[in-house]
């Protein structure tokens, strides 16, 4: 059996907060669920384990009857914990409260207390309308119809029937529209996570085709729910980002940031959306040179995170978002000293959250940590983080991050004089780009340079190769917006300039950043 299945109960207990555990104990003390509450004893034992060890459990509880049916015991305890968590969080969101009311209406209906059932549904309906929740409104409508049928249609008028139909059609359309938007968003992000930002007109056309519906001037947003409108602008911001239209992407993000209902931010999903919009706005604001906006949104993100009573999911989201953004800003400025200080904390958090971080998010953090180490000349440490990415089988389909990581690996092998490894790594990298049809101008220049360099022994000839490569990189990244995307991952151009001119890499990056800010 899978170890994940075996450790499911352990993982659930370890995910609980102190308040949740205390509530579980309180519920269990009121409702003994096995002899002298052996289930609670097992709960306490698992809670104290640093790592899940089933053999230890069998040894410790070998005299207990429940250990003979341990799989059943685990299942019952697991269900009991979920029931306690359900009760504990029953008022944590509007949706939770509404589902509780709907369950109450079912109980009243089954007891033939129809008038009380109707009043509960009426109350729930007002809340659902206020919060723009079409799916729940349809559930309420179904239960109201059931009431009308049971009571022989004596209390319903023709006008009410027609109004119900119109409301149901509106709610149904809202759900259909949302589902269409969700499908578009999912296709867009699936493509983006694998391919990255468009590197050619062909890739731009692919993103445009995915988003064809939302880009249409005839697309109507008037009937969308709050959730639907948020998703609509989210899709547009992602499309403009994927196609290199950063100012337009920021505009769409700001629509959502301004339109976010501050009173609902403490709900998990709303908080996730707010964090996501802020994170993207910070990144894009910094990239286009708008320091005022990037700083403003970064401060908002930190302030929001400090006041948020976050569960583990949100804590991971905040950690990965803030860490990624701060590293990006430090690297863009060439401030490798501050970046190194951030890395120390990030490494601890990565180890703490382990595989709970989404692989692609983890990979981008690991990539930036590798870049920080390259910037400080710690190439062996950089190679360690590069190998973390390349050895992660979860990333096999992510062409973008894997491709640039392989280029970074070649750079590090050059710095470490790994002459025996370079030909092998070069061959693997060339094969990767060719088989995935990703051999763009930038990749060609860099790979051809390395191919020539490893065959060249003369010092002056090597210098000529560096100069030739630097000029070609500068030309294609300055003249072609598609090729300049590569510099978002690592400033290969500044790296080449540092080797050519014998200057420190970080000094060149800082000088370029100052010039860019003066122009902005």
C-alpha cells in the first residue's frame, strides 16, 4: 500500500492547529468513541511522533484490542477528526454557514416542519444573493421547489413560478460563463507552465487562440458574478503577461486589486486571489521599472500577510510568493548581498514545507537561489540547486524552467572548469532544445559559443569568442522582444560582459539597473 495512504491520518493530525486539536479533544471528551477513548490516546501518540512509524505504534499498543483491526481504527479516527474540523470551521466562511443552513432545512423538511423549513431557506437565499453565489442559489431554489411540490402548490403563484424560472436561468448562465472562463484559464496556465512566456509569433498565436473568446469585443461581462469578473480580468492579465504586453497585464491586475471586496479577504479563496494579484503586480511593476507601484504592492502584501490568520495552505502561498518576489527584485538590482540573506531563510522554509510546495513554484525558487550563488561566486552551491531542479521528475513536462536550468548548468560547469562534464552536458542540452523545438536565436548563440569555447585552447581566440558572443547576445536581446525573455531568468548578457571586460558580474547588473531606472 502507498506510504501516503498509510500516513494519511498522521499527516492530517500534523496539519491541525493548536485550536483545532483542542476542539477535537473537547468533542472527544463529550463523546467517548471507544472504551476509555483509545482513539484519543492514538491521536496523542501520533501527534507526538516526529515521523510516521507504524511499527512503533504496534509495539506501544500491542495489548490493546483496537490494534488487531488497525486499518479500521485509523479510518474511524480519521473520520472523527474530519467531523470535528467540520464543526470547528462551520462558521469560517459564508459558504460554510449557508451549507449548514441548507442541512438544517433538510432536517426540518424531513420532520414535516415545512413553514420552518421555508423560513430557513428564505434567510439563506438573502445571504446567498448578497454574496453573489449562484450555485448555492440554485440549491436553495431546488429545495424551495421541493417544498412547493410537497405542499401541493397551494402557496405558490404563477408570477412566483415565472420569477423562479428567470432567476434559475440567470444563475445557470452565471455558472456556465464561469465554467467557460475557468476552462480558458486552465488551458492558458497549463500552456504557460510548460512553455513559458511566448518566444515566437507562433507561440503568441497559440496563446491568442486559447483566449480568443475573452479577447472578443463582443464578450459580455455585465452578467458575470463577482467571481466571474475576477476570473475574466485574471485571464486577461495572464494572457498579456504570456505575450509580453506587461503594461496591459498590470492594468488588468489592478482592476482586480481595486475590485477586491476587503470584507471577504479572510476567506481562504479570496485571500489566495488577493495574494496572487499582489504578487504578480509587484513582479510586473518592478520589471517595467515602476518602482513606486512595485514597492506599494509589496508593502501591501507584507501588511496583509502579517494580519492574516493563515492556514498552512495560505502560509505556503505567502512564503513562496514573497520569497520569489523579493529574490527577483534583488537580482534585478544586482543586490546579491541582500539576496543571500533572504536565501538563508528561504532554505529553512523549503525544508520545513518540503513536498507541500507545488513543484513548479519550488523550481522557480531553486532557480533563483542558484542565480544568487552564481552572483556571489559560489558555483558549487549553485550546481547543487540546479541539480535539484533537473532531478525532479515532476518537472519533466515543463520545458521552460528545465531549458533555462540546463543553460545555467553549462554556465556553472564553465566557471568550475568541468572540462570533462561540459561536452556531455552540452550534448544533452542541445538534444533537449531540438527535440522540443525550442532552439530560438538566444539558445543558438549561447550553445554555439560553448561548443566553440570547449574546443579552443588559445587565450586570445577565447577572448574573441567571448566578444563575438556578447555582441550577438546584446543584438538579439535588444532588437527582439521574444529573445529578451531569456534575460528574465538570468542576465546572460551581463554575465558575458563581465567575462569580456573582466568586471564583477554584480557591478555590471547594478549599473544596468541604474540606467534603466533613470530612463523609466
